[in-house]
């Protein structure tokens, strides 16, 4: 299972290789405005904000909101609505970057355990910070398999659980017949008897009555 740190690192690799994106960052969205005056900060920028990650049965899903932001060029002597034209062009460029990111994850072959959830949304915005900026954000959802693996926990003094359940012992009128492995089945075809079900040598308290007809007990 890939870690959060690795997912962020792969997004950063995308940003650094992309010909349009000049700056990459991650954290809460408001930090974008805090960094905009730093020497290392140049537009266009790709910024990854954490959303809630989810665990659903055997899947772990990382969720991010990724902002693509570009500064809008201004003209000293605008005619008619040149600023609006500049906003539109910059916004279009950032939408292209967002779809590039989705394509990057959808077509990735290096990490087959990662799957892009392709149902998402792209939302444009305009903002009058100290800089005139525009762009869009896209919700990036990346899913991978998750095993509740106790053996992988970095801890001492705890015996790892068995890889599968212990077998079930079958007794007939107090006489041991056989052990049935985890996931197996045992079929009774004898006359009418009451059978006790034991698990790992301990009576489960459950009995089954066989009346001469075939009966199968599935052991889980």
C-alpha cells in the first residue's frame, strides 16, 4: 500500500515535469496566498489540498482538491474588455492542466495497485488577491486495496494472527471423526443422530440433528 507521502511525491513529479506548471505545493488552500510573495513562488501553480480519506471494506481512498492557478496578465491601455479575455485564456490553460493530471493518473502503469476514480468535477474560479488570478480546482480521488494486516504493524510483544481459521472438529456421539479445514465442508449421510460442533477443540454450543437425509454444513 502506497503512503500519503508517496502520493504527494508523485503529484509533485507530475508538476515538475509539466511544461506549464512552475510551482508545486501542498497544504491548506489559504496558504496559497501566504506564499505568493515568496521568491520561489511563480505562476502557474499546482496546489494539493487534503480532503478526508475514506476506508471502505477493503479499499483505502485518498482524496485531494488540486488547484491550478495562473496570474492574469493586465494591460495598461485596455480596449473594451481585454481583461475578461485574459481571464478566459488563463482559465482555459488551467483546465487543460487539470485534465492532464487526470490523464496522468488514469494511464499510470508504474503503480497498478492505484486506481483513479474517474467520476469527479472541475470547478473554475476568479480571485482578486494582491495578484489577479484565475484557474480551477479538480477533486482527485485515488483508490487502492487495503488489508487489515496485523503483521505489518510496527509493534512488539503481540503474536500475529493465523493466516486462516483453525479447523473444525467433527464428533459423532462423542467419537471423533475428523477435522475439517477452514472453508471446507463435511457431509453427513448416516442415520438420525445429534451432532455437536466443536471449534479448535472447544464446543461451540451449536448442535445439528441429522434425520437420515443428506445434509451439508458449511464451515466458515
